[in-house]
């Protein structure tokens, strides 16, 4: 409980520092937008998701390269979508200079993004404060880099994987649950830090956690995880 209160304090201080020079945001009418990007003839893509604050849902299942729904009620949070030369970027404008959201309790910023399952994809996700579910099982990932700010997130890597995958996670001060496959080998290297790790069912050797399938299955996930204050839960899923 003390850790949770300390985390909340750090989040508030960080928010004040980041927004002290930013214009005060204004809540307006709720806007809903849908955007999509055609896959075309691309055999592989690089996707970058830069999300400031709010609620993020990311999954596969899109017929196109991207199918997205956005809800927001602060005009400055209007998302931008670009696709050029095999690189897809979904971002909020001036991600590093977010509008001042202090004292605003009714702002909304909700992204629901669906990516194509079949195209080979190098995926980078940079999410700020808030909550999110990244359901990535089923995507044809060739690389995964995830950076999370303060908040509560679930990263779903369960299911079957056709190729080895290197994953980098920087969880910052997040409460993070990582869902892992049981039948695919998994090795998680956790860096030192003031965090709490719950990895029931995994074998621990120093800062390395492995499942029973690691070294046995033909395919493996290698996860490098750095975390600050917060709780990391590693759980295997059938």
C-alpha cells in the first residue's frame, strides 16, 4: 500500500513538472473519429504508437493495416495518423509538450487501435500516464519495444508464436501485467529497481525468470524488462 501511495505522489509531481510550461487545456464536446490505413502491397512495416495520456487499447484483427477509433474532448489531443514508405505512425501532436491537464477531472482521450495480423511488423509503443491493454498475441511481430508511463497496463503476449521475438519493456512507474504463453519458451530478464515482481509458476534465477517450455520449444520470447516503482505481474496463460 505504501508503494502505491508513493507511486501516486511521483506521478503527480511528474505531471506538474511536465505541464508547468504548457497551455491550460480546455474540455469541449466529445469528438469521435475513425481512421484507417490500407495495407497495399507492403510485406513488412514499422509501426510507432505515441500516446500521451488516457485509455489505450491495441490489438490485431484488422483487415487493413490500421483500423482506429478515437474519442477525445480536448482539441489539442486530436490524434495524427501517417503512413509513409512502410512506416505507420499514430501519435498525439506535440507528445513531449502535452497540454496542461491539471485540475481537469473530466477530460477523455480514448484510442482503440487494430493492426493487421498477417504483415510482418516491427512495433514500438510509447504510452504515457493512464491505462491500457495491449493484446499483441496473433500479430506477426519481428520486434517489440514498449515504453509505459505511470498507470495500469496489461501486455498480452500469450498464444502461439511462429518465430523468435525480442521484446524490450520499460515500465517506468506502471502497474503492469504481462500475460505469457505456456507452450512457447519465455525468458524474462528483469533489471534492478524498487519494484515488486509476482511471477508465480516461473523459475527464478537472480533477475531472470523462465517458464518450463524455455529451452524445449522451437520458438522463444526473450524479454528485457526495466521497471521503476510499481508492481510487475508475470502470468502464464494456456
